[in-house]
């Protein structure tokens, strides 16, 4: 006997929930508002130069504060996305789209492009100008201690610095300052974002002296000088000593002496106590007796 089974009934479709009101406190997102991040990317991509906030707000149709919030949110999203090769750069000129540093090797392969690099002297000079601007070339050389003609010319050619005026002194030397390209390449919004110097150059200790020099701080202290060696012998000068002065200096002893009145005189005998003086009224003999 055959038993007929009823056909299996198909499941009834689930009814779609009716659209309800938006959650309290969350405004509905319009289709146009959902495209704002993409519209921001497109505007920055097409306009290769920085877009000022007022112009960007006008193009997006947003108030200035909402435009700034959108830019900051999009910048944060690109910075946190490791798969994104672009970033938003904000500076005093406005907002600009740029590539990330991590893909620089790939950008270099495009048409043989080479990254612009600066030498160490150029970076030192650029740092001095950034922190001391406006500054003259003579003042730069006084800080660095070397001639800066070639380095300043290189920075001018790369449009990292420009002549911002003349100093009102004799000779009217040129004043140099950094450009907006400097801020852009270093990722700064303004000069106020420059990092604080690691050390105050005016408070540095003196440079160590060369070992063995008179001002070597590590050289041992010199010992006390040895006592002066006084010459001895017939030409030595007696050292005066404290005490009562003598009436006459000591006379040399000996059978003969040199007369101080006649340098050419020879030795003379000492006067004898037994020699009698000539008698009174006698005439001394003449050296040339008359005959």
C-alpha cells in the first residue's frame, strides 16, 4: 500500500523590519555626508597645492569648524591605516595630500626620480636659520665658525630659505628666513612646532683642552718648584742675611793684594810696624836729582 505524503511546505519569508526612528542623540547620516571623506580626498588629490580652510569649507559646503573636524578625522584615519600610502599634511598654508615616507623607495623608481637630500653642513645651517631667523650670513658664520657662502646658496636654490629683508646696520646685510616649503618638507604646521633645542649653547662648559696643554683640566697640578741653585765660586755674590750691619767688609787674607788705586800696580808688601817714620824737617829724595 502506498502512502501519499504531503509536499513539504516552503518556509515563509521573514518580514523585513520596518524602518524605525534613528537612535536618540545620533543624527541621521545623509548620502552626501557619507561621501564627505571621499570628497575631501579627491579635492586634495586634484589640487596639488595646499588648500586653505576657508576655500575647503566652501567646496565641501560645511561650516569652518566642521571642515576642520573632518580634516583631522581623515588625517587620523590615514595615519593609523598601515595599508594607506597617503597622508594629510597641515601647515599654515592649508591642507595638502602627500605620500608617506614608507613608500619613498617605490616613488624613487618612478621616472628615475631622486629624493632631495641635504648634507650635514646644510642641515646645520638650516637649523640655525630656523631657530634664529631672521638672521644674516655673518651671524650664521659666527655661530657655526665656518664660511657659509656655498651652503646658503644651496638652500636658496632648494627654496628652503629666502631673503626676508635687510638688517638696518652699516652695509645693510641680507636677512634669511625659512620658507613654507621648509615647513612642508619637515611636516610642521608652523615654526612654533619646532622642537626645543636639546641644550642651550650659551650654557655649555668650555671645550676640553688638548692633553698636555697649559689649560688641560686633567693634567696633574705642578709640583713646588725646586729651590733656586745659587752659583758658588770666586764670582758669586754673598746673600745678605738679617742681622746687625758690620763696619767693614771682611778683607781677603794673604801676603799680597791688588791696589784699587792703581790697577797696573803690582803686589806690594804689607807695611811693617818696625819701619820708622822719616825725621821731622827732612826732605824726601827727588826722583830726578840734580848734579
